[in-house]
C-alpha cells in the first residue's frame, strides 16, 4: 500500500484499460468483480487508487487488511459497511439482526455468516439505488477470516446490482484466497517502462548500461525501483547494489525491500523508533490510543524523522507507506521492546469499550504464563463466538491456552480451541491442539469431547469406517459422565457408518446400533432425536418388522417439534439426513421424505444456514424427481449448486445424476459417475458405490442397455450399505429379466420382498408388485402390473406410475394384446414426454410404433424456456411475494430479482406481475432445450 499521491501509471496501460472497462460496465449494466493479484510492491494499491480517482458519480467504500496476529471478527466488514449503517433499519428483520450482532451492536444468537453476507449484499444494493457503489478491498489476504469469507460470498452473489467489488491480494501469501473469481494478474514492468520510472525517480537520464542492470536486479518491481534508487546518485547505481556496499542484494524482492526499510530504521532516534513500534503493534491506528501509549512509555511523539526517511506519512494518525514498513518495524524490534509496547497499549485501551483488543495486547505483553491474561482471552473468545467469529474464537482460545499456567485449565482451553478450529475448517490446527489437550488432565466430560473431536476430524478427512469406533468410545464416555451428548453421539456414530456405507462388521452400523441400545444413555433433550435413535437402532438390530414401525414413531416429532433456539435448529438440521435415509430406503415413504426435506429447506432459510441449505434442497429435489416434476427438481438443484458455489462448497452431484439418469442423459452422467467412483475408492465411501449402482441401473434400463444396467445394479445390491440396496434391487430385477438371467432376478426379488414387507407404503407395494409381475405369466402378471400402478399412485411416486404403464404395455404387446398395450404405452409416453424423461419416453415410442400407432414427436427446443432460477423467481412473484421477500428467500438481492423478472416477462410475452400466473401455467418446462426424443444406444 503506497499511500503517497497517485503517480503517473507508467507501463500500466493494459491494467488501466481493464479498470476503465470495469467502471463502464458498472455504470451501464451492473455488477462487476475483480481480484488484482501480484507480489508486494508490484503496484496493486496504486491501481486501486487509480480506480477510485476515475470513479466519478460513484460511491466508493473501502476496507484495508492489515498484517497482525490479532483476529477481531467482522472488523474489516464493519469498516467497509460503516458509510451505509444509517440504512440498517430498512433491512429485512433477520438480516438486520444478524448484522447488528456481527458488528457488536446488539446481543443475540451467533449469526450465520452467510446471512450476514446477504445483509451486506442488501445494504450495498440499497446504497446503489442512488448511485453505483465501488467497493475497494486492499490487502484482502489480511482481512479477518470471517470478513473475507463474507465478502467472497457477496462477490459470488452479485448479478444485476450497480455494485462493483475489487480486491487486491498479495501473492504468494494470498494465493488461496478468492480463487475462482475474475482476476487481473500484475507482473513487473517491462524494461522500457521500468527504466522510465527509474529515471523519473532519480531526476535525470541514466546511462543505458546502468539503467538496465538496476532494472534487471529489481525485476521490474515499481516499489523496489523507487525505494532502492531513493537518495542514490547515478554513480551509486552504476554497479548495482553489491558494489555500493548495500546489504540488500540477495533474496526475493519483497524481502530485500523490507530489509532496506529496516536499515533506514536504524538511523532514526530511539523515541521515533518506539513511536513507530507502537503504531505497528496497534493495527487500527487510533491516534488517541497511540498518544496515550506513548505517554505511558514516557516518550514524546516525534515522527518527523521517519517521514523524512520515507517510511511513513503523517495525517490524523501515523500511516506506513507500505505494509512492508510495518513488518520491518515490528520484526526488527527486540522481543522485550515489543512486549513493552503491547503492555502500554493494553493499559491505554478502554476495558469497557474495547475489552477484546485490551485482552490481546495483554497477551502479547506477557513474558510467561498468566492466568489473568488467559481468562481475559477466554472471555474475548466467548464474545467472538457470540458474534459468529469462529476463526477469531479459535485464535483467542489458542493464545489463552498458551499463557495458562495450570495444566487442567490449559487442557480445557486447548480442547475448546481445537473444537473451534475444526468448526472453522482448520482440521490440521485442530489436531495439533487436540494433542496439547490430551497431554493435560481433563475431566471425564472433556475426555469424551476430545474423543468425539478426533473422530470428527478423521471422518471429515476420509469417510472410512475408522471414525465409528472412536465415536462409539466417545458416546460411552458421555454416557458414563451422564451427559445428554451421549445419545446424539451414538446417532452420529451410526450416521458415520451409514455414509461410509458399512452395515455389518465390528465397525458397521449394526454394531453401533447394538452399542447404543445397550448403553443406557440419558435423554438428549430432544424428543425427536431420541425417537430417531431408537427407530434406527431397532431397524438395524431387530430387523424391518420392528424397526420400521419404531421409525414411524419418530416422524411426527421430527416434523413438528418446536425448535426454540438457533442451536436447536442447527442440531435438527444435522440429524435430518439420517432420518431421511431411513425413511427413503426402509420405510419407502415419499410423504415423509417430502415433509422432512421441505422442513429442512424452510428451517435453513429461516436461520440463514446456507451451509445446510444446499443438501436440504438436494433432498427436496429428489422428492420432485419421484413426483415426476423434473422442472421443480431442476430449480432446486440449480439453487443448491449456486449456493454451494457462493459459499465455497463442492456442488452436490447426487440429484443431478438421478435427474440425468431419468432423462437418459448418459453424456451428462458418465463423467460425474466416474469421478464419484474414484472418490468412493479414495475416501472409503462405500455408500457412493450403492448410489452409483442405482443411478446407472435407471440410466441403462431407460436406454434399453440391459446388460450394462444388470452389471451396474449388481454393484448397488452387493455393497454392504445402509442405503440404495432396495432401489438397486428394482433395477437389477428389470435388467435381469430382460437379459434372461431369471435366477438372478428371483434372488433379488426375494430380497426386495423381505426389505419392503414392513413398509406398508404405496411405494413399497408398487415396487414389489411390479417386480413380481416381471417374473410372472398370464393373469397373475396382469393382476400384478395393475396392482403396481394402483400402489405407486397411492404412494405418489409418479415416475414409477409411468414406468409401470410402460412395462405393463410392453408385456401386453408381447402377449399380443395390442389394443390394451396401446392404452398403457400411450399413457407412459405422455407422462414421460411431459416430464422430459427422454429415454423412457423413447422406449414407449418404439413400443407404440411396434403396435402400429403413429407417434408425434414433441416439437424441438423451446428457446424461450425459463432457466431454473427465472422459474423460481417467477413462481414466487406469481404467489404475491415482493422483490425484497423473494430476495430474502433465495439469498439474492431485490435488484437481481427484478433483473430475472424482466427476462421472464420478455420470454413469456407479458409486461406485468398480474399476468404471471396465467403465463406460467402455459409456459414450457424449465431447464434444457429439448432436441427431440433420445434414441436408445
């Protein structure tokens, strides 16, 4: 950061043109995002200054990252939003509350950082209604972590707003920050431009040989060219830095510049050096605080020599000319000098108005263990947690553990720090602190927490079944300690085995369930969680006849239990995947799947839990696939993918694959399936193998590639998994009968009958009846096909209703009942064609042609089809929701809502909201342009 007046930007024409284009785009058609990357001194800040200078008729707001060990949550975000806080009361209540808690303006439940991000997006959007907003973030790699994550989320959600965000990031320190956003990489100046800048700095022309050698030594780095030529004559530059006796001749350019700054410090008066050290140790730069600290150290503020040396600029406070100056000042000081300065800053900091900063300075001043300091840091960590700053909480607790004199509280604080680091997605640091905690005396409850943490870290790194025994051990310890966490941990252990894919064996789900039932663990405090554990445990230990009814006993509470706090809601969202897997694969209950997944979506939206919302949307999308509403499933998958991208998570591919399978899109599915298989092998996720077996079974049965379907489905039924066995059995039976492998089909049918007997649902009844029909003849087969259609209709499983009409029609044609065959094949074709289940529709079309019926192919491609998000916005608008409410629902800004609606109006040929309901009723499906019916391969 060069804070000097903006120079002519020599050699930066390309970069300036890119920034000019960004401003033009901002003024003409909305949002822009750019990350300027380059090494220290390369000119990133000067380009930000250029951008600000060119931004006429634009509101400019800034945030500045500062290299410091201190982590104050949302500090940088607060700095950036300060000009707009007068508009805070106009935000929707959940967003307003989240931002007020994050900024320490109110007390409340710790806010989800993505809800804070949505609040910032709305705040910037409102500000841009008067004039475009330009957000400049310098040294983004040094922002507090939660501020950086929040601003990244905002940047990824910008679409139609008059807001531009430009980040400057120093590499290599920030090479992992803001990846995937549009970037402008800044390199060194070319030889001509660097020579021109050098001659400007020395005030005259240099001999070409001298100029070229010096430029080559500086690698075209503008700061290096300016600083190393500072105060040096042409003669001193003639033979480079080596010949001038300069010690800064080796190493990376940034390190050489920092050493040059450090050398200048040595010539300053001691009082000036101490004043600079105070400024370097206190990153906020509060002038009154610096003055109070200086007075406590009995020094007179005298900064002029540092200004003359080109190290600082004087204004309302001391400003370092570049972050490397701050770094040089702080790191060249003796440890005792640094502690002395921090001690003064701690004493000068108001303990009521700024207790966290005071606690941090006191910790940096400590030259050994100090319980009072550790307790202050622990209180600061609790305040950080209450504001949603998990990363700051982790750092503060870690430092608290370091300065704790007694081993018992040191272990407790180290464990808390490890848990916070794990929650902040830093498993390596969590592991290190867990080891520190393990070496200290811990209470039985803390020993159990430590065991659970180690299991969670292991499971996060690899979905293998090695985590389950550790979780069971932790659950047993919780039980012995009488903790309500015991039953929750048993359920977590079973969940780990389910998603690792093991049912049997010493580390399988059944062993975990047996341990849970034998434990005598106390109630967890959640009736729904306790009933779910009882149901899943009964399912795994007593079998389907006992387990499924027990599981159903949990449904009502899972669907209706009142959740009074955000923490209770988060815990419910964590347990619902286990419930869904059980209700889908053992109760065969589409209604329960619908009820629980939609409640998960609603709860995640209500509390702004954007980490939990994408998987909830994927589960809900799966329901709509089975309802035959592929358009609605598309909308949910699209939203889940967009949110996953905005929050830095990997997209959830399962629903995309299932939808591609039902559509017969082998080209879409194949690459993802191969990637999933590799992941299953690498991470030990056996459940993925079951999922891929089922998905490929649907895909290849639809395409009438029955041998491939048989092989794929066999994988799904042979894996030792909790889920997907039943669904894979359905595919295996159909493929086996088509391939003439009747013994295989009968064996799978016996397993399917056993698996569905206790379910008593339309889905289970339909699956069993149709599979039996495939192996039956005559009137028996006829009756079973008809029963399957009735049962699937009762269960609401529309895709299977259509498929049953298809299979029944195929059987009728082969038994020479052409007239009745046409009736069912026509129904199947109409249903599949309407869903855009192309491969199954093509199967029905071919069968109809074989009966002698002419089949009209759906007209190709509707270029005006709405995208999934356009359809979602339009549907909510048609329901009467305002733009602001739609934006809050979908985590986008009202401007983006309006932008989508304008496109919807154009595509539907309407011009008002009032026309939306009727237009949507006749609109083509969302998603993809159709290219006619897929032909089986």
